[in-house]
């Protein structure tokens, strides 16, 4: 709390500064820095719901804070590995659509965001066009990524179209967002505008601290966590001043900054340690938490990618987060269809791990052990036939056969098998795709956004 009380945070929005002023906070209006009292933070935390629900367009309910983990797709990568050439290139709008279709088919990706930046769309329209493609190509919960108040307002309108009214959207939110401070201790005007729109409608969001330890926050992990915590608490206070009871998730995506290369190290073990610390802080405040997982600095779906993604995902899972986000390849700058499928496989393993196993008379299997006795085998037993599907996770991606059997099936490497599965799932989605409800109305909102945002840019 000392950081908030003695250093303060810069908030570039007069409306929010005025709300803090009503709470008798000390404000330097020239620097737009507000010092936040501990009592206001404590009051804000008491107003937060400890649990709330998010929904898919199919009305699937996800209780955030209820003990289950929900996974968010990769977000806003600048580049993608091309489906045909497998070479790195900039993202395009059709990539956003293809990945949304893939996400809609994957079992363990629960929420879908624009996975790449659509560089083939004019900069002023990239964000809304990407969100449009996600909304019309998946029925899962949509994470939108507005960069301005105007974009946020259009996303709320799009969500209301899909939910059939703004009230229905508030009651069963099928969209949410993440709102990140700019470390250290800064909330730019654009960030404040997005916060104002979402909190003003009492729509859920993740308050994300995303500093780079050693660059935009102290190099020590404790110092970085102290700074990050101050930023998240300030954002929570802002949300509750705008609208009491707005659902907020305490979130973090902190990366160590590798001083040798001048680059964030997403695959570092400390990345997962920061995720654990974030979950512990959220539990201390009795609110839901979000952590980044599936993180790697690898540039391909290679061995480094595998061990880093599994390591960061496992740590985030064991930390007890309510939401976890895929951090893609190349320090969240690159994605690929195969890496997305591999991440889903990792999530399936984690879900199996978290389910544990049943212990009862049937599963302890005394009768079949007595029947088989010393030196026998259990392959032909009815107990095996009845139960072999229940206790084990069966992968349709990983190689688990003999070397000879693997060769007989073309000796396919994991990345190739994952790419093939991705292609099949996208085709399956296109074949089964119904006419999405609200598509015409969504297009109308998009056209309005195009006119307004283009005029802003000019």
C-alpha cells in the first residue's frame, strides 16, 4: 500500500480523477498523479464480487472464482507461421477467422480472442474487424481487445446484438476484456476510456499487470510484485468508483527481461513463479485470478516450446487460477495452428491431472485381483473392459505406439500431426457452420464503426 499512498499512480482521465477527488484523495492535477489511501482500496475490495459467471453464446456457464480453470486463446500476435509455407509472416484478417474456427472446435479452449493482428486492415479498423471475425466464427465466450473508448462502445453494442439486448448482456456476459496498466504506475487516456465503458456497463474485465521485471518494474521479483499489486489495486479502485459491484479478475502476465538479449523471456521459470504469486495475492484479497500460461520464447513447436509451455501451464494450473491465457510462441509475438493444437493437448492433460481418480470398491478392484491372482494378467478381464476408458487420458495427437507402428503411420512428427489436426478441425467447422444468429446486425454495427473510426483517424 505504501506505493499507492506515497508514490501514487498517474491517471490521464479527468472523470476518474474527479471520482478520486470526491474520496478526498491527494491529487496533483498538473502531473495527473493520485495518491490512493489504504482505506479506499479496502472499501473497493469489499464491493467486488468474489464469484461471477461468464457465458458462451450457447449459454454455457463458467463460474469465475468457483474453483475451475478456464483457458483464454492467444491474443494479438503480430506474426503467424503460414499454413502452406510454414514461414513467419504478418497476421491477416483471414488468420483471425481461421483461428476462431479452430478454437470453436477445441475442447479445452473456453474463451476466444483475436489471435493475431490483422495487418491487411487499416490500423484504425484492425481491432473492430478482428473482433467481428471472432464473434461470427465462434460460439464461445469472446475476449475483446479495445484500444479506445470508441472501440469499447462498439464492442458493447456487438455483444448486445448477440445477447439480444444490453440488459441480457449484463445479466449473462458473453464478452469481456482485459485492461492493462502501463508500467510503471500509469493509466493512459485510452486505457481509462476502455475502463470507463466496461465498468460503466458493469461488464467483467481482467485487471492485468504486465510489467517486464528489470525494464518497466524492479529487477527483483518482490519489487516487481509490489509494483504490480499497486497497479492492479488502483485499477480495481477505479472500477468500483465508476460502478460498484463491477466484476473484476485480478490478473498478471509479468515477464522477466533478459538483460543479455534485451528481450522479454516468456519461457523463463520465473514467468510461472510470477503467475503463482499473482494467484496468491488474489486469494489474499478473496477475488478471482488470471494468470498467463502456455508461454514460450521458442520460435517453432520444438522441444523448447514443449517444455516451456507445459512448465508455465502446469505452474499456472497448480497456482489455482480461475483463468489462464495462452502466450503463444516467440514471447507472445508469433502463433501457429500447430502450437495452438499442442497447447490444447497440454490443457487436456492438466484437466485429467486435476480430476484425480476415484477410490471405491469397484476401482480398488479386489475381486478381479483375487480372480487373476499371482502371475496372471488383466487384459481379458471384464473389469478392464468396463474401466479402461475412465482412468486414463487418451491422446489422439501424441505418439504412444512402438517405433515400428509409428513408422507405419508415416513417422509423423508432433508439429506435423498437430498441423494436420488443425486443418481438419477448421474444415469440419466450415462444413458444420450454421448461419450465426445476429450476423446481419453485427455487420451493421461494424459498418457504423468503420465510418466513425475512419473519420477519427483522418
